[in-house]
């Protein structure tokens, strides 16, 4: 079994410090150059690495500090994919009853091609500033398609959608090969689509968009498998799926039952990061479909709320999950990142640090190690 994911792990994104947010705004207004912004990002990433290392994590990320959104910045790096700044029909919801939409829609307007490396330099900088395992997170391309289906892919560029999938898979394979060549041995694909397909309202919207929710789950599994096929044995690949994470709000709810057999039985990754921090995620029963050669990272610690979980409660829930997956195949993490967009969730950096450290402490007590 691959070393990663680790007993105590994390999803990836971290709260942006205020000085970094200010620098991004200055760059947008033309008050500083791209090089000056990059220097600020470098500083913030170094500090984020120290925070993660001090929490005891074996794998550290760059916090996605060079991105505005977890998926937009990467996917825009391909020729033919553009950010429309539009909204999807499904709203984000908060604990207090508030709702919001995010302007993170993407569209395919031409032939998709990776004409240059997209974020290989991001990974190279992260690797240069840590002695721990540098973990790099990229979005799966399926979420682009799920939010609109055929309507977000230009029919002139792609009369046959299968050709679009071939092109984007090729682009991903090229990027992953370059990341591996740069020294990446821990890659995470962020794929919100599967968890969204567990929500009856989103399934209805997907059907309204002209797609079959049941067929999409199988198709998306095939796409992920094609992306990671033939990877070197030194590269561990995990997949993260959650129900939306924007300024402490969520988009979907419902247990993993509708997609569990497809996700766990078909997708060829080393481990799955799964959201289990609230009742919205359902119970652990769908984990009965997990093969014995896969790790499950239980997202039991909330990145959305400031309340600290207790060690006893986390241990009880790990024990409950162990009824379906052997304890030695389980790990612990927050359910999602702390800042899927530059806005960040409604928690403080101190809470962020304490929650990451809590994962390490509980993992050490349950498994005897956080690594």
C-alpha cells in the first residue's frame, strides 16, 4: 500500500493572510507588478509551510495561495477553457439560513490543449521550501462538465463530447507527468462531482441539463482512471470529494449511497478523502464497498466552523467507521480545505492551526503515528 495518504492529513487549501489578499487587490488595480505579487505569495507560502510543519503534518501544501478558486485557476490554464464569471443554478447554503452563489462557472469555447505547463512551477516552489512531503492538489475536470453538461462545451469545437474528454485527459496526463518529473510523489484530485451527485436536488438539475446522474458517475470514474493510468509507482494519487465549501457554506447534502459502488469499486486511486463532519454526509455504511487495498481519509474535523471537536468524539467516530473499513486503512483529516476560494471560511488562522494539530494528536493516539 502506498505511504500517502497519511494517518493525519489535510485537503489542501488554507486561509490567506490579509497581506496576501491586499497584494492581490493591488495587482488587480495595477498598483504592483506580477513579480511583486509573486514575492508576496512566496512569503505567504513559506509561512503556511511552517504552520503545517509545526502542527506535525507529514504532508504540506502551498495552501493554494497562488489561486483565486480551487478549480478555476488550474482549468483556465488550458487553451479553450474560459472563466465565464457566471453562476450555476444550485445555491450555496449556510447554517444561519443564508444563501449565496459563486461566480466560478467555466466553459469550453475551443479545442482544449495544454500549450504550456500550468502549475508545475507552483509545485517546484513548494518542494523547495519544505523537508516534508510536498502534496499538490489539482481539480478533476469533471466538475466543469457537471455544472451544465453539454451546454458548457461548444458544439462547434466539439461536435462529439468524447473528443473533448480525450483532449482534456491528454492535457492532464501531460501536466501530471511534468509534476512527477519535478519530484511530485503525492497528488490529489479534487472532485466535487461525486458528492454533488448524491444530492437529489442537484441530480434533478443535472437531469434538467440533459445528463443522466447515474451515467455521469460511471463516466467520471472512467475519466479519472484515464487521467492517472500508467502513473509511476512512486506517485501516490488520492481523490477528495465534498459537498461544496465556500465561506463556510455548502452546496449539496446526502450520503454517498448513490455513488459508493462506482467510486470505491471502479476508481483507481490510492485513497479517498471523504466528508463526514455533519449529518449532511450521511453515515459510514457506504464504506462497505471500499476494497481492502484502498485508504479512506475520514473528514471528521470541520473546516467550516470555529468550534473545536473533542478527541473522544473523533475516536468514537473512527471506531464507527472501522466497522466497515479496517482501522489500518483509515486516516483522519478536516472534511475540506479552509479556503476553497481566496475569501476563506469563517474561522481564524489560530483555529485552522489548532484543527490541523488536533488531527495529528488524535491520529498519534489512535494509530501510534500521524505518518
